C-alpha cells in the first residue's frame, strides 16, 4: 500500500485442479459436438462421435505460451499428463488434451463418446487428471 512492499508470501499451488466449464443453470457442459455446436437437446452427442470438452486446471503443457498470451493456433500445446474422461460412467477415448487454440488458460479435451453409454438428457461427463476429478457436467446423448 502507498507504494510500499509487504512481506513475501509463499503460495502452494496444486499441479491439477480440473473443472469443466458449464453454461446455464443446469450444469450443462461447455461441450461441442462434431459440428462445433453446443451439445444440447436439438444437437446431442452420439455414441462413436467426437466431442470437445472445455475446461481448466489440467496442468503443464508442451509449447507453453507466454504468460497471459493466447495458445497458438498453429502449434498445439498438449498436456504433459494425460487425463481420463468418463461419460455416463464409461471411459471415453481421449484424442487430444491441451490448451484451446487462440484462448488464454482454457483447455480443450477431444474425446470419442463410448459406444456403451446410456442415452439421456443429462449424462454426466467427468475429466480426471493426476488423481483429481472435475465437477460432473451434463450433456445430452442420443
């Protein structure tokens, strides 16, 4: 305060703190379907399709951008630790995990929706990494 420095403070940060972004009031996941539309009642995900999950807290990446700068659109920044993703309790195949190109601090995880997932209007999606699990965001699966 008043131009004076305070004492040094040491902070301990967790290497992972996954959290899936949600939209609206019903914990709908910020998840896009294979046509880049928000997964919803009229644009559901389907078994065997690729979805993009937008989240935070997945830790270190290769090719890290400068602090406060967006991730490159041409050179991907992939996570150095691979997450696991479950959809409706079934394990999804992770195709990509890293910073979302052109964004600051936002991660994108592309997965294949498992074929055995039970369809429904509120199927939970969870991202886990380094022994830590995210919130359960909901998607529509047809």
